[in-house]
C-alpha cells in the first residue's frame, strides 16, 4: 500500500476539468470505505457527495476553467483545535488513494459555492472540498521550490530525511505556496508553516507527504 501511495504522490497533479461521467459503483464504494475509516480514526465528518449541480463557483468556472465537477469530498468536522491540519492530513490521504485507483482530484478551499455545499453537510466546519473524478488530462507537475529552500538537517542528512523532504515538495499547497520549513536532528523532525488562512490545511498535507516519503518508523515529530 505505501509503495503505491508513494507512486501516487508523483502521479497526482491538480486537474480542473473532468469528463463529467459519474463515479462507478465500485469507485464510490472504495472511496466511501476510505472516508469511513478516516472519519472513525480521527473523529471527522468527511462526506463524499454527488450532486446534480456543480459546487464550483463562478471564479472557478470562468477564470480557472473548472468543468465536469459533480463528485467531491467535503472536508468537514466539529470545530476544534488543530482541525484544519487534521482535515488536511486526511484529505491528502483521500487524494492519493483516489489517484491510486485511477481517479483525479482538485482541492478547492476558495473556488466553491460554500452555501450550496453546506446544504449537504450542516452544522460542521467545512475547510475545503476536493473534486474527485475522471480527469480529461492527468495534469502537470507544479513549479517547485528546491530542497534547500525548505529544509535543513543538523549533521549528516540521512536518506529518510531527504526522501521525506522530496515527498513534501510534491504535496499540493494553496496557491502553490510551499511555505513550509522542515528541520531535522537525530531522529527528531519539526515542521512549521508560514501563517496564513490555509496554513493549517497545508501543514497537514505536507506532514502526510513527509511521513510517506520518510517512513514513519524512522523519525518522531517534535
Ligand atoms: C488547501 C488547498 C486549497 C486550494 N484551493 C484551491 C482553490 O480554491 N481553487 C483552485 O483552483 N485551486 C486550489 N488549490 C489547488 C492548488 O492551486 C494546487 O494544489 C497547487 O497549485 C499545486 O499544484 P498541484 O496540486 O498540481 O501539485 C488548493 C490547494 C490546496 C492544497
């Protein structure tokens, strides 16, 4: 599973145009089971929604060319400390899981119709939605910062740290900011993200990627 997830990190890119076909019964069923597992493990209320109307807002449709979005995860939970990071972490798992199963994704924390989506998941904090479906293309790699711009290891850098940072650089971040900093010493790693409206979600996504790249067994977060 983890090797496949690592391959999915390289293959995943934002796709904003989908072919408009519905998810198959088996696709829905595997995605729903993953959502259920994450909700149970982290006490979240993520939902997989299929709607007749697209949740993409005017800007998403006109300026960004979003098309064919009728299936999406709503990243929701009871509001509490650290919830944005937790939903970012879980959302990242869903994107890679979808990718592993031949589907494409598009994170939308801004360009969705919040009122419309709230109608499906009420009474919870909604941090973002993620479109999921059959992309018209596979997207393209994002412009990336260099490893040295986002990380530093005190002493001789172990292979697992290097792999973790490379994985973190593949993570999607809002506006492709990659505003994170990862430092390591011995088997201790710390991750900070420049403060901003999406920093909690982004931090969770980057954390998830780093863990997959480095191998959770090799280090501890501090
Ligand atoms: C938390 C978050 C919020 C995002 N919100 C939007 C959005 O509202 N609209 C949009 O078009 N893209 C959005 N994106 C997509 C990013 O622009 C995209 O992930 C980034 O440019 C990196 O590209 P990649 O996903 O292909 O690696 C968001 C991404 C993240 C992680």
